[in-house]
C-alpha cells in the first residue's frame, strides 16, 4: 500500500449566495473585528464600486486600503503592503481581487509572522528544492492576524495556504507557505466578478482546470482530491463556455467559482507536475499571466507525459470528465481552451525560443517540476516541453 496524508488548511468557512459587502459585514461581526484593512487591486478600488461598497459597509471599522498589488506578486509590493498594515494596526484583512491580491496578502502574512521588513529578508522563508529533489519547507509561525478573501478570478488562490512571490532581480518565482496565511473564510460573490476582464476570467478558469488535471495525474494522488477534481472538470467544462456566451449570467459564474473551489483541493496536498512548475518559471521570466501559462503548457505536458505512457489511465479519466471518450486528455483540454478563444501556443503569446533557456533554468528549481509523472531530469527535458507548447 502507498502511504498518504491529506492536510486540511486552517479555513473554517466558504460563503456564497450573499453580496460581498453584506457577507463581509456579518463575518467581521462574527469574528469581533474592530479594525479592518482592505487589500485590493488598483482597478477594483479606483474604477469600480466593488471595494467602495465593502468599505462603506465597514464604515468606521475600516482603517486602511492598499491597492498597489502587481501581477506575479513581486517582493517589493509584499513588503510595502506589510509596512502599510504595520502602520494601520488592523485585526483583520479583507483581500478583494484575484490570485495576485490574495497571494500578496499570504506572503505579507509570512513577513509579519517572521518580522521580515526587506525584500532580501524573504530569502529565508520560501520553499526550496534540495539537490536530491526533496523539499525544504520553512516552519512559519502564526501571523498576528488573518485574512478573509473575496476572489474575483478563478485562480483558486483563496483555497490554499501556498503563496507565490516573484524575485524580479533573479526572475524566479518562489513559493511560501504557513498554516494560517491562507484565508480563514472565503466569500464567493459572482456579482463582484463582473468587472473582471473576459480574458482573465476565462484563462484563470483554465488555471482551475490545470489544478484539477494535475491533481488527478499526480504521482501521489488522494481520493478526496480525485473526487473533487473530477467534478470540478465537469462543472468548468459546462460553465466556462456559458461564461463566454453570457458573461452577465450570475448562476453560471457561480458554477465556475464552485468548480475552481473543488479544483483547488489538491494545492500543496498532492504533488503537481510540470505544467504548474514550468508555468511559474515562464511567468517570472517572460511576464506571461498564470492563466495563459496553463493554456499553453497543460496540453504540452499531458502529451509529453503520455509519450512514455505515464498516467495513461488517469489521463483517460480527465478526457472523459471533459467529454471525450478516446482517452486523449491533451486534446480535450486544448479543445476547451480553443472554444474559449484563448491562446494554445507560446508563439501566440509572443514568447520566443531565445527565452527558453532562462525558463528552463528557472523551472529546474521548482518543487512541482521535480514531481512530474514523467521525470524531468535536465533542462533539456523542459526545452522539449516548451517546444511542444511553441
């Protein structure tokens, strides 16, 4: 028998069907929070009423807003957010936005827990891959406060205790974790997502598909994750085309959010593969968004793995959940991506072959590249996958 373990994260509630401002008010009262700080994207804060409606509902309990989050969560924004929180002295954080915002808060909570005040200080607290392929996971203490998340994309960041953060100097993305850095509660309000650009909503939907697929195809799967991931694929397969055809239909958007929730149950609980791993490096090295990295890499990684018949049976499960009966998971994923009008190749994203070596070098230090079902042993293996994606 293969041993296994499933770690539940420190998250006690997921709420849906209630407007975000109303749900936030009730949740702050339930937690007896008196000083609330909002972290949000600049667009949501300055060009929509999503953040202002929450701020108005909080009234005198609101003690500050930080909206300088940037894509791929560069270290300097994390430190800036931490300093803003230290100055405001809140007892609860509300994060409003996509994976960038929620990851900013996660890594910021690591900084607050460990007294980190500089970008270099984060060096001691990210997950590392040792020479033998094992992981070094720093033991992060409890942060001084928690966050509640109102997600506006389908990235699933709100359902994990893993946060990604980019070191722009080295052009690498590091992972950070701690039991209490993820949201204590999540509020799913599809109305809050109506301002999300279509390309971002749909591409993060494929990111959710990527979570589900690499969970199912993991070298160390878990039965609970398998069940959630398979149903997630069914929900997303139905919801995402409806989201494109009728973007204002809230029921379909909520279904997609439920799919992303289920798809996220494998994050840092089962071993992912090279789509996630290379995707982190591709984003850090080229600036390609996470949703688009999944669009171009997931089909390529599935094909590369299948060349050696790795996880063939589980790829058949993926294909069937996405509506194909011939077992071709890569084609099933690619067909869904094309149907959403999203890119399926690196060429479409203006990534050049000259950028491949930097991506491959960065990928070899990623924890999930080293747990791909078909072993990725050298940068040349990464280059093969990038060529398939090109």
